[in-house]
C-alpha cells in the first residue's frame, strides 16, 4: 500500500517538475510562516517581481532550470586554394 502511494505521488510530481525546468525564474509565494509554494513560470526577475508585488512572495533563480542546449556548428571542411600563375 505504501509503495503504491509513493508511486502515485511521484507520478503527480512529474508534470510540475517538468514544467519547472522550462523557466529560469520562480516566484515563491508564502502562506503563513513556514508554508510556501513555487511558481516556476517566469523568464526574468523583473517579470516575476511584477507578479510578486503586493504579495508575501519573492523571486528566485530556478534551481531546476535546464537551459536549452546549444549545438555547436559542425566544423567546416578546409579547402586549399591553388594559386594559378599567369
């Protein structure tokens, strides 16, 4: 029974973790003294700060953010120019 419950919780956590990796900034919203939740859906700190304004919240760099991998261009083949003399 415990294993099934843990698996169910893990499956429910997958979508939020996947989404959390898409954005570099999170808004941490506080509910009471020790309870909070994170909204990782912001592309910049200023964008997040607009949502945090007037709320018990702060903006943080997303520790789960997975920046897109930039592929390096393939090296170009070197061609040698032949100099023709006239």
